[in-house]
C-alpha cells in the first residue's frame, strides 16, 4: 500500500459542497481516506478573483501507481465540471497565469517519492510558496518532511508566515 496526498480546491460559489463531493469521489477511485483537513479559505493566489478559494488536504491509502492517482484526480475534476478550455480562455482574456476554477485536484505527495514525468511532478513544484496549500497539509501532516527540501512542512509554513 502507498500513501497519496492530494489537495482539492475551488472558488466556485458552491466550493464547500464541491470539495466534500470531491473527497467522496476520490475515495471511491483511489482508496481508503486516511486523513482529511478541515476546509480552509484564502484569497486567490497568482491572480485576482472576486471569490475566495476553499482548499482541503486529503491523504489516502492506495494500491494505485502515481499516474493512476493523477488519472483518478482528473476524472473527478471532469465529473465535477472542471472546464480547462474555459479556464484557458479566461487566462487569455485577463492575461493572468491562473484562473478561477470549479474544482482543482493536485497530487502533492506520493509516499516519499520525487516524481518528474511529462504529466506529473511530485512533490508539487510550488508547494513551498503556497500558504493556502501548506496550511491544510500541516493540519494532517505537519511533521512530514518534504522529500526535496528535507524540512518538515510546519517549518516551511512558519517561514512563509514570518
């Protein structure tokens, strides 16, 4: 069995309900949910948005390989109405790097592995810069050592907050 840690996010007006549904659908596809943070709210990161974001960290016990976890995450995004074309059009219209999204599911960690394939980079490459991701992750695994930075997540978060 492996451990897969994901971060779900949404800035839809129904964000909390979407994240709860995402957690359920992910468990059906990935495996037993081992941990779930509370749902945190934050301002948009890297772009301007009228709506705040909601994020939740989820950890699963899984028999799936890393790219199978990614496939399951993308399937759940699609089921919950993520429209990547619409997001791309919004980015082009606003000139911003990021856009609002109904739902986003990112693979943050897979065991203690460092993975770099054309489809998947784990740990998430910008995690150490994103308080909105670190905060829910720290709730469920603050002592976990980032596989590349070799520092506990709680220390990385404390440095960002300083």
